[in-house]
């Protein structure tokens, strides 16, 4: 990354776009099925929890300015733990890319390219993913800073167009499937904010991790809550939890007078760009972490290898249901532990270790 500094605007925009990918795939359906009419309330609750979590994390990070989570792993357990941590994080990203590629490819095929094969569609996505990986971290974050305003305008237009179709009674009963399900069982599902894990990787390249972090939390929370609010108020919960591609179905309700009808293809194009950015950034961070672990001099040579491997493995997935189920499992069960709890434990141990060294001196 050559000591390039990332500004707060680039970080907040790009992390928001990356967060949009799970929102446009299966999370709305999953949330509606599990929490009923309280899916928006649950998203607000998770936003508060993630804010509290990172408030603690930023305080723990104070003695480690200029270090990423792999550096901290090395402080705690040497090069062995650094290698284990890097491999685990890379394996998670690699797996989520494979299943996201397959699921999103199937969605796009079914709504736009019905005459194309899934292999052809996936090939287009991996080509875009590889190109973005060659741009590097700075290039990806810069692209994200241009895309988010367009997406925000798109959401604003959706809101204006759908105002007459919104029914706030869809948000009742307020507690949906119950307070226990929302506030107790639902507390561990922070994986929807998995993009914020990137803060642990780019911390050496931030001028102010606290400012960048809180800005990113605000924008990612806004994306999730606003998308779920639109979906929940327009599409009743019983129908929403059975939708195949919920946000695409929502765009079919949009119409601006007699001359602007069926403009869902424009919004689908925005979802495609968001998915490109998600895939490209994930591949880039896989390469960055592996470079740091194994000290590779020419890491970009790995991009074609990983791209072909991802394409091959994604085409081996037998059906859409499996890819959706695995991706949900990774987001809801694995991500909270691997991407949030594990780094938190590393930070606590490293902070104790640093405090102990100061006492000895």
C-alpha cells in the first residue's frame, strides 16, 4: 500500500458500499423471517451494539497506532499467531467471495440475463474483481467515494417514488417475533457489519481511526436501516421473507409519471457496481494479508490465480439454496466470532501485555 493515507470520506463511502452487498442479497429476507415486523428495530439495535463495541475497541487501540490486526497478533503470539490469524481472515474472505459470487450471479441471471449461463455471468464478475484488485487499496477506496453519492441519490429517488406505497402498519407489532428473539438471540448477529472489520486491516493508513471508524459506522448503519425500512414498509413481512431478490422487487414498484416506468435496470446496475466493489476489495485484502504473512515480493501475480480458483469453485456450487444458506451462516455465525470477538480478544491481551511491560519499567 506504499504508506498511502486514506481519508475519512473514502473509508466511510467504500465500507458502506461493501455493506450494501449482503443487504441486496438475502439479509432482508433472513431478517424478515426471523424477526418479522421488527426487522428494522433489530437493525437499529445492532447499530447501537456495534457503536458500543467499536467505542471500546478504539480505546484499546490507542497504544497501537500504526499497527494492523496482524501486527497485534504478532505482539500477542509471535509470527505463528500472526500467520494463523492471517490465514483465518483470508480463508473467511475467500469463502465469502465464492458464495457471494454464486448467489449474486444467480440473482442477476434470473432477473436480467435469463438467456445467459451462470458461468458466463460469473466470468464477467471475476474479470471485474481482478481489475479492481489491480487498482489496489487506494484505487478501490477512491472508486467507493464516487459510487456512494450515486447510491444515496438512488435511494432518495426510491424513497420519493415509494412514499405513497409505504404502510407504516407493516412495522407492527413493534417487537415482531418477540423481545427475547430481538435483544438476546439477535445480539450476536453483528456479521452484517462485517465490512467494518476492514478498519482492523487499514489502521496503519488512517490519520484518525476513531473518526474514520465512527463515520463508517454511521454510514453503514444508515444503509442497512434505510434499506430495511423501505422494504418493510412497502412489502408486508409475510411476502418479504419469501422474496428471491427483495430490493430488485422493490424497484419494480417505482414509477415517475407516465414516461418513467420499469427503471429497475438502473438500480440493478448500482447493485452490480456494489457487488464488484465488494468482490474486488475482498480479493485485494486477501492478497495484502498473504503478502504480509509470507513476505511475497510480487503479490499481484497471485491475482489471476485466485481469480481462476474463485471462478472454478463458485461454479461447483450445486444450487442457489446452498450458496445462500452458507453465506448466511458465515455472516450470522462465523463473522461475529472471527471478525469481531477474536480481534477484540487479541486487543485486550495486547493491551494487558503492554501495560505489564510499562509496570516492569
